[in-house]
C-alpha cells in the first residue's frame, strides 16, 4: 500500500529504491517547485533541485524522512509520533508546525513560523519558538536568532549608535550600513516592533532613512 497521496510532479520525478530490507521512495525536483502530500496530512513544498526520501513504513510507528535542498514544511500534529528529518549535517524534530528548511552545500538553516522545533547538531540541541531561526555555515558556529518579522522590545540608555546597531544585527542576523560620522551618537529609550519598525524609530531623530539592499542588508542614509 502506498503511503504517499497524489503528488503534483510536473517538474519532478521519483524513484523507488530498496535499501536493505526497508523500501523507500525518493522525490527529486528539477526546475520547478512541487508539493508532496504525506499520509499523515503533512505536506512539503520542495524548491527546485531538492530531494526528499520517505520510507514505505512512514506513519506506521514513526514519521521520519531525509531531506536535501530547500523546502517549506507544514507538519500535521501527532504528539505520539514526532516528525523527524534527517538533514545530513543536522536533525530536526517537530510535533506539528510550519517552517522552512534549507540544506545545501553552503547553507544550513531552519526558519520557524508556527509551533516548536528541536534541532540537533554535533551533540548540541537548540529549541526554536515562532519567528526564530537557526543557521550553520561551514567554518562558523551555530547561530540562534530572530526573523525580521519577530516583534521584540529593546531598551537603550545613552548607548552609542554603533553598539545599538550591532545588537540589532546580532539579534536578527542582519547587516546595517550607516555613516561612520554618526557611530558615536547616543540612543536612549525603549523601542518595540519588528526589525524594520525599530530601525525606522532609531533612524528618525538622526535624520536617516533605512533602505533595504537585499534580504539581509540595510543601509541608513
């Protein structure tokens, strides 16, 4: 009995492969993104050039898959059967949640939107809450940070602008360029909102305007 419901595979292909006694299906996307629907009600949107391997035993006693590439996971809740992902360099475990998973040669990242996620890498365990993320790049340490959409409150008391922006960069894993002549300006107050909100509020008294350069870079000018 197949454990995979009908799948949109216009730009993808799959192979049936035996591995020892256990049988598996491997789905591979080519130039298109495609969606795989699992028996437990979960679905995975796979970006181009991604690979998902599922055992035919999926759902009977465990929910475990292997994944490479980039994908959006919408996992059905089952408190008795955690959903486990073998992402080669790290493992992800969830009960029911929505998140992005990226596993490429240069980028290993999980971005959580709903629920709770547990990540295991090299004996270290990281728990993510909604609007938090985790990443690891070769030659660097693991990082646990907030998504730009996460709303938080920061308090500063006569703190130099350079230190304020450095704290924002580390909290959100963003880069902020600004005029060097303003690095000693002081900032005071409590600032609440998401990343862009806080950057706008801090910039206003300094007559600066934040401009987005790309997904991870802003410039104040």
